[in-house]
C-alpha cells in the first residue's frame, strides 16, 4: 500500500504545473475572468507581483491549476520582462503555461470607466481616453504574444463567463447544482429560492383521517394527492417548465438553482411533489439534491390557527 502511494505521489510530482497568466486592458474583464476560473476549480491570484513568478512556481506542485492575474498596475510591470521570465520558466517540463489577454475597444472601455466613475490608472488628471491609449501602447507586445485573445467589446458579463468556461472548463469541469426542496409556508419561504411552486391548491392530507401523522414520503399520502383531478395536468406543466428553464440557467452561468415547493406545513403535498419532480429531473439528465425543510416538524405545530389551505 505504501509503495502504491509513493508511486501515485511520484506521478503527481512529474505532472507539469498548469498555469494561466491573465492580463489585458483595465476594464476588459480580468476580475470577472479570474472569479469564473476560480469557480471552475483554478487557484486564483490577482495583482500578483509578476517578478516573483519563478519563486511561486518553484515550490511543490499544486493540486489545482493556477490562474495569476496582473496588469499595468502591478508593481514592477514591464511587458518584455514578463515575456522573458515566462520563456525561462517554460524551458523545462515542470510548468505548462498559457497566457490569456483580455482586450476591449477604446470607446467601450471609456464608457465602462465613466459608468463606474473610476479613474484610469494611467490617466491621472487627464481624460480617460488618454490613459486607455497609453495602456494600449504599453501592452501591445503582450497582446501580440498571448496564446489566447478574448475581445470583450460586445460582451456582457455572462458572455465573458461563458467564453471562459468554453476555453478553460476542460481542465476543471463544473456542473450546475440543482436543489429541490419542500417547505411550509407557515414557517416562511426559503430566502434563496429561484423558483417557487405553491401546492396549496391541492386538498390537504392533514385533514384526512389516517394521513395527518404520515408524510409525503408515505404511499398513502401520494395516492391521495394523485387522486386530485388537477394534480396530473399541473404537475406535467411544472415539470415541462423546469426542464425547459434549467438548460438556460446553465447557459447564463448560474452555479446553483434552488427549486422550492411549498404547502401549508411542508410535510405532505410539498414533500410528495418535490420527490416526484426530482425523479423527473433525473430522467431528464440532471442530478438534483432533495431537501425537506419541515418534514421533521410536529404536524400539530404546522397548521397554525386551524389553516386548511
């Protein structure tokens, strides 16, 4: 066992360290790109003193790929020095390094700076466009040298996130997390729910003899709910809506989607429907997590003031 562990460690040590240098024009989206890379599983460092890159990479091999952001504000920033240093680091097999340059049209950068009321680092008391022009001239060698160039002039934030995923998700794939939860309106709606379905239009099993102490996980409660003339058609529409929306949430870069299904107490109608919807989502290719917020609560506590709906 120890020999196997040593062999695995030796293989890991021989794998090159994956490094992505992220740079570009101020306002072109570097911070957004680094946050998205971090969500994809990269170790992310912003405004790192690039002259210390060799020291950072001479330690132990990282378990995750490393994304390092820098720009004209970084102390000691000299494009030619950066390129020379990178060439030295990639001479051997220890580092697999890629450079990403984020560019953007000058008029769009000017609009973004004016919109956020931020002063360009190179403009000082001059107009924003003066700083943008000076920065573009300074970064021209890096732009021409970069392995990957992304122009964000026409991009929304979501467009940039999607492009980063398309370019770099293969090294650290990320799946959207879907949660289906049941809850009782008597205890308040979940604050983080993206989609909320109210099942109080169905007859409440709480008032049916023999069902009050059961839950939506029991077959008798499910049979009672399925007998409702409206349940089959309404559930079919709910299922179709959720299955239609989830791929679009994923396209917009949403990491978590929380689907909350409520009834009065959160023990019967919502529980049964949540379980049924989760099964439908699994059949549709998703892997939802199911949570029942109020399932353990005492039945008598949950119907406050004799509510019957």
